[in-house]
C-alpha cells in the first residue's frame, strides 16, 4: 500500500531532548490493557505515513494497548501503542510474518529515546491519565497539547488466569533508519478479561476503530516484561519482499 492512503499520522518524528538512551535489556513491571481487533489487508488503518513497513503489511489480528509501567530502567511511565496486525519481512533469507508496533506514545522523553535507539520503536511524547473510577472502571486517556487522542474505559471481569510466554516468546519486528530490529519479548502476568469496553481514537494520531467490533480485551495485572537486546539486521527493500512473496 502507498503511504498516501494513510488514515493517520505516524509517530517517531518529534524532536527529543539531548539525552542518552538507557541500554537494553529493560525489565519492566506494571499493568496493561489490550483490546484486540481483526484487520482486513486492504483496511487503510494499517498504513501510516512512514514507508518502512507499509509494503509488508498483511493485516490479521492487531491491538490497541495502554501500558502503565510502574518500574523500568528509566522510571515509571505510561504508553499507548497500536499494532495493526502482522507484517511479512525477510529474516535470514526467509519470509516471516511478525507483529510490529506502528504507533507509540509515551509519557517521558527518556522512554522515547530508549525506544527509538534500542529497538527501533517509533515513539513520541504525550500526556496520560490512568485512573480507577468510583464505580470500579479503569479509565485511561492520552492527549497532545490538551486534546485527547485516544481513550479507554473498561471493567475487569472476575475470571483471572496466569500467562507466561517463556516457552513461547513473542517476536516483534521494528523498522528504523534502514535497519530491522527483531525483539523476542518475555511476558508474565495475570490476565483478567475486560467488559464494558469503550475505546476512542481521534482518527489522526490513533485510528478510529469504532466501526470494528473488538475480538476481545484483557487486563494484564502486575506484569513483568523483558525487552532484550535485539537482533539487528539491514532492512530488506519492500520490492524484495514483494518479489519473493509473489
């Protein structure tokens, strides 16, 4: 897909202050809220105004997620991220379909710099509110210059189960400045199913998904996530992947 069909602007273009990146690995703890969606390969919401991955996008199950990190090598911070499904990329001469974070907003500049430098995650800065309302609902919002760009209101259900990806780690690919970052995430958490889900996106910074019924939603309770030192390779040209696929 061509970038001019993008429905919203890409992250990764704000100019951060001159700070050093805290090196990997990063071990993080906190809570997270993840809402899952299924995207058609021709849905323009999978395309952003950045060309590194657009030609590789294949759709499928994706997500909008809010992460409230209570501890990390750069302190506590919040994050809003968008994963529009899987991307087909070359790795060691073979095509692989992997997830990629196409949009990311965080509440500290230290996280912006660390995410870009260490893992090629296109982070930008935003302001966050994370709170539990009197009725027990979790309410999360992200804003730029005082205007909300995305929000989530949901209640955690009673059913809870543990999850650990140690045996089946999740690999994410990020494209940044001509390089591919392959990141094998390790996650452990308690999972609670979310109900009464309300998600908003302004359609400019985060896509408006109000016309898509979520596949489901979970809360990651007291998670532990490790972002390791990534495997970094030269990014293959989009035409190469297209040629191999066809």
